């Protein structure tokens, strides 16, 4: 590996020193510098476009050229005549200033070579082939080549530090704009242009009256021949491991025409290549937005899905997954567009984990705990969405969406605790939800715009939990509290829960455009929410009968039957003003809140009025340089489970009883962001500061049994403020064909809670530093060098822990003899604490594929993952009452053979 690294560095260095610089200034006929003019240099011997550039705000450009070659310099700018000049490069840098003349004919500029990057207002257009190296296979590979575009650790696309909110193909949404499905499945050979749409407005009628500075969308333009024809690929693969046979089946087919589009994705494998994870499923909004949050109200309906152990980086002991998805769009006529998608995912995952847990403040008598677990997770997830957009003219638009979710999940865990012994935990759930969205936009005239948005959610959740404790003596105290029958071989306890939610959000907006610089916005809205919560704890006896215990604590309450109603009626006002480089949008919303819960024939009501201010400022320093400042005050409401007085079994070691007297919390949120993307030298800078402070936040008071990790918790409104702050930044710069980046993330949080009736202040501070060096040579092997260093510092009460992670990595890809593609990635991780290394591990993956040429239909590939046969890896986690270090076991060395057919 060291030899490969040294060779690649020498190759990159020699390439850099074999070049000279050509720079200069582009002006118009009266001497004004021209920003965003296109400059290209065409090698007259090879007829190839060797270098290109775009002028900055001072009209400057800079190109890297080969020594001792003849070039044609071509400079173009919209509305100007294209300038051309022949010259010879020597072994010294050159300066050439260019003056462009007005073109009164205004004919379209005709260039022999396409510019790699074109800037048109808020749109950046990348020509994919100008950056491709021939080793790309999917859209994600193409995007990683583009300056200013990154794919983060969560699979999200980022442009100039902003997360891309929507992906389209030929102007049609791809699976409702989901970026991860697009990057992993759209074939690279179909991509012609990548259009980055900054300041993207979902509704064109509102583009001039709303702030869209954080909205970025991507539109993929297909190559000629890919429209009106099916395209895509089918991959089949198999192999063997020391556990079982391996298989992989991946048909991915696409059809696009001006009238309609069809996308189908299928993926079946047991190799651990997860197309759509549980996390993706629950984060998949289907394009639905929450109208109430923009007003300052944040109501949490809770999450009652199973406490699934998390798969780390799609790695587990065994992963068997099946995924199928279909997406369509149809322009029924000029006014009506119909679209929709269906997704289904089936997975079976085996996990094995060892965990060391340190609880807060050892002086309180809470013992540290070591656990081992073997878990099997089964998950069936389904989602269906249908959408309609009716736009008969530019003044009217009506949108309707309906999204249904249905899932069936279970988790069986064999668990050993150094404190409580052997435990079996079993969970299952079959929840469903239906969301509907109705939006109507009406432009009365150029000065008056109306928007009505209505959203309805119906949700039903039914989680079941069962714990079997074999070592009775370690659970006798809790069993007595719960009133369990002790004359049994073990304790077999269970709980049924049912949570039904019904919420309606609606708001009506009116914009009055005063002039070209300002407008005012009035908002009238409401949130109506109803939740019902039922739960009961029972015991399975040795004869399989059920026993309903009566607790000796919590006034004997172990069941819940509660109804929670919430309403918010609000009126908002915002004023938007553009002046010079600044755009100011101050505003406020007045809310009349009502929250009441009814249980045990007792009703508790909380009615109050609150004014919530907010403020937004945009400072546009240049076309591609921006500072934004946001402040928002929010009222936070919790879900029904926090009010339920009866005991709830969150797990065998965590009992919970709600508090019907809970009130809302108030939070202050402020963030400051800076973005800059310099097309002159491809310098991409992002920096952000965020701060949040919550007052009267809902926290828990927890009482542990003496010498045990079993606790009983209850929520309360904390009189102590909770705070969190973060800072992050990224600097990226291109040096010819080499791109370097440096980034850092800092996160601090502080919250208060009571443990053993004593105040515990929990503080967490994490730091992550990354550096990266990437090349983008057309013919030479390319590499990506990376290094990540993380410090996780936690202070919980008197207990302090600190973990360090050091992780260098390298990726290599090369096109060999124009037919072979070699890819490899290596990473090494050292996980340690103050006492030294806890574990170190390394991963090496490699693949070699063959296709006769870039237009060949068949490709053959051999791929190996985890070549070092690493058994496990580690991470750390900070919880509300503990800090843990976890070792989790992963799939062994896999070697698979694949055949890919391109349509």
C-alpha cells in the first residue's frame, strides 16, 4: 500500500511540474471586466480541450497548460463576439489579456467544444463527460468529480455546503426527489449534463416573495439516445463465503419521454449492499413539509417504532435484503401532471455486539455494566404515494399528494448483562400512516399572491415488548415494584401499547408586493392534533396463562387510557426588504395555544398566548458569496406518552410514568452561515455557527434501584436551561487536476436532569477534523487520500470519558488499457481512550471489471470486500444517563463475481 501511495504522489507531482500557467483579464470594449466569461484552450495537435476557466468578478482567468504545445485560446461571453487566438506555450508562464466586442446580432454563441462548466444566473451546468474518467458506473461517481459538489457520510448530496433537497431527471422528480436513490442507481453513462439549481423555489409563483437561499436542486439531462428509449442495466452476481452462498440481482430500468417517465429499481442480495435502509425509510418524507414549524410551533407526535439496534455503515454480522421500487410521471395534458412511486423493502439482519457502559456519577451507587447481545431483526417496509399537479395557467396551481406507509417489524435479542444476567427481549410492531397534502396557489395580479396549504396525518402504532429474565434474584426489586408473581421459574413480562395520532395543519398566506424591493406577508394558520394512548403491563406465567399485576408503586397504576388534544391558532406577519447587498425579513407570529389531556376522569388544561419573533438576513457579497443569519423562537410541545400517568415498560431496565401537569418549552435558535464558491480557482468555502437554548425543557428525573442499572423515570419541566452549540467549516481548493479540502466540526451540548434526586449536569463536546486530497486525471490512475480525527469528550456528573478515533484512508481507481477498471479502497481505524488503544481495525475492498470499450453492452467484474477478514469494529455513544463504547461484529471476507448488461 505504501508503494502504491508513493507512486501516485510522484505521478501527481510530476504532472503538476510539467505544466505552465496562462492567466489574464477579460474586458469589454470600454474596459469593464467581464465576470463569468468562458475561457478554453484547445490543443492543436490532439484537438482536445486541455484546460478551461471562468473569469472572476475582476475578469481574471487562469489556465494550466502543457509546456511546448500549440493552443487555440477561445473566449466567449453572452452578447459578445467570441475571441480566438493561436499561440505556443513555452516553459514559462504566460499572460494574455482579452478584449471582447459587442455582438449586435445576438446570435447564439457557437463553440466547437462544450464548456465543462457554464454559469447562467443561479444555475450551474456541468458537462459530465468533461469530468468523467471512464471508471464511473453510477450518478454518485459523476457527482463526486464535480467541483463544489460533495456526497457526505449519510449519502446526501451537498453543493457549496447546502444539502440538495430534490433531484430531477429531465425536469421530472426521481422518486420524489430522493437523492440517495438517485446517486446509487442512475447509470453514469446516461448522464449528459448536471444542472445545479440554486435558490430553487418549489412553486414558481412564490419565487419572488420567499427566501430560498438554502434550497438547492439538481436536474439531470440525459444523453442523446437515452430519451424515448429504455435504458439502464441488469447486474447478476454470485459467490461463496465461509458461511453460505452469495447472490446479487439488480435490475435497474428507466424510460423518459416528454410525456411520461418510468423508473424501476430492484435489488436482492445477501452481500450487505443495502439500497434502502430503515433509516432511509423513516427519513423519507415523500416531499411533505410541516407548515406549523415555519410558524414557530414544534409539536412532537413521538416515535413508537421499535428500539432497533443500529446497523453501523451498512455493516453487520449478516445482512439479507430485498428492495423494489417504481416511480412514474405522466403529463396528462398541458395543465395536469400525475406522478407517484411505490417502495418495498424486506430485510433480515443479524447483529452481535459487546458494549461497556459507564453510568453517570459512580458516587450515586450505579454500577458500570458490560453487555453482550445477539440479535435478529426482520423488517417489511412499504410506501405508496400518488401526486397530482393542476396548473391551467400561470395564475393558478393546485397540488394534491397522498402518501401511505405500512410496515411489519420484529426484533429478537439474546442479551447478557453483567448486572442482570441472561435476558431475552422480543419486540414487534405493525404500524401504518396516511398523509395527505393539499396546496393551492393563486396570483391575483402582479402585486397580490395567495397560498393555501393543508396537511393531514393519520397514524396508528402498536409496539409490543416482551422480556424474559432468567436470573430472578437480580430482578426481585423491580418485580416487587411491578407486583409480579414471584413463584415462577423466571420473570416473563410483556407490554402492549397502542398510539393513535390524528393531526391537521393548515395555513393561508397572503403576499402584497409593495415594489421591486419589498413585500409584506400575512399568515393565518391552525394546528389541530388528537392522540390516544393505551398501554398495559402483564406477566406470562409458567403455564402460559397471563397475570395482570398491581404495582406497589405509582399508586398502583400500570395501565394507561389517555386522550390528548392540542390546538394552535396563529397569525403571522413578515416584511421582506431588499436594499443593496442585503435582504431583511423580520417577522413575528401570535399564537393562542390549548393543550389538554384526559385520563382517570381528570382533565388537565393548559391555555396560553405567546408571541414568537423571527428574523432572516441575507448578505449577497457577490454572485457566489453569501452570508445568512437566522433567528427563531419556538414553542415545543411533547407527545401523549409523556402525560400518561400509568407505568410504561420502555425496557426491562427502564420503567416510566408520565406527568399530566407538563407544560410546553420555549427555545431560542440562531444560526449564521457563510458560503463562497469561486469559479476562478474553484475554491469552495463554507462555515456555520449554530446556537440553541431551551427554557422549561422537558427532562427526566430517574431513580435507580440500589446497586442496579434498573430505573424508574418521570418527566418534569426543568427550571434549568439546556444549551447546544456547533461550529463547522469546510475549505476546498482545486490545483489543476488535484482537489484538496479541509473541514472541521465542533458540537457542544449541555442539559440538566435529576438522578437519585440529585441534579446531574451532562456536557458533551465532540470534535471532528478531516482532510482530503483527490485527483481527477483523464488517463492516469486517480486516488483519494483522507484522514479523519475525532475526539468525543463527555462529562456526566462526576464521570468523565474521552474517546479518540484516528482513521486514515485511501481510494484508488484506474482505467487500464481502456478496457479494465480497477477500484480499491483501504481504511485503518484506531479507537482509543486515555488509557490507550481499545481496538484497531482495517478494511480493504477491491474490484476489477472488464468491458471491451465504453459502448460495450457486457461488463464482467470480480469484487472482494473485507479482504483482511476483519471481525469487528467500534464506536462510542453518549446517552442521557450513560456513555458507552461498543464493539460490533461484521460480515467476513466476501468474493463475488458479477455480470452487468447495459441496455
